[in-house]
C-alpha cells in the first residue's frame, strides 16, 4: 500500500486546520463565558474561569452591586458593600431624600430629615 507524500501532507494540513478551528471555538467559548459571568448571566460557568478571571468577575459583580445600590434597585445587596461604600450610599440616600422633599415628590420621607 503506497501512501503518497502529498496525501500525507494533505491529511496533516487538514488535521491542523481542524485543530485550529476547535481551539479557536474553545477560546471564543471561554471568552463568551467570561463575559457572561461579568454580566451576572445564568449561562455563566464559574468552574471554567481561571483564578485571575474569577477575581476579575468578583470585582465586576461587586461594582455592579454598588451601582444597583446607588440607583435604588431591588437587586442591591447592602451586606456586600464595604464600610466606605455603605457610608457613601447613606449620604447619597439622604441627599436624594432632601432633594425629593424640596421638590415636593411623593418619595420624600420627612421622618428622615434633620430637624431645623
């Protein structure tokens, strides 16, 4: 059985090309997973993250929680805020309430205003 060098080379190139496509697909899949984790999507698979990616995701998730708290969203978890973030949020909440009261908005809570 004769195998020509050309056929052997062709098979090698084909295998290499296929391997490259699989490697790219896996890399793309991992990049997509990282983005999903950073965005807090259910499709995130944290077990596929490297240590540095897991740290990156934790920072992104924390940052999003701070934004959620700052905007008054129900998804805010105040227990995950640092002490300086909690203080800053309390100040921002107070300033927002004062502004709401000054503008006569229904969201004003006069019980939280300082006595004059």
